[in-house]
């Protein structure tokens, strides 16, 4: 998962919540990387693997929603 560049000072002035959303993106990225390191290849149908896969999927969806939110804020503020 690679996120967008950090919010600019102008963007943060317009929408301070972008700072927290950028932090959330960074934590999600670290979480997904840790899960991928723990479960590099699915080996079965265990609960741990299922949940790791589910978290990874949901993290990707959440990151996309964060990007969409940021795009709307930045576009509306221009």
C-alpha cells in the first residue's frame, strides 16, 4: 500500500483532519505489511489466516476511501 504524498501546509489549513487521516494511512500500511510478513502465502483455512486476509482487504478499502475523501477536500478547496 502506497499512500499519497503528505498533505501540504495549505491543505492542512483548509482541512486539518488530513493530518490525522495521513497518520491513519501510515498505521494501516504498517499493519498490512506486518500481516503480509506473518502470512506471506495462505497455507490453509485457519482463523488467523482468514482474519489477516480480511483485515488486509478492509485496510485497502479504507485507504481508498481516505484517498477519495482527500481528493474531494482538495478539489473543493481549490
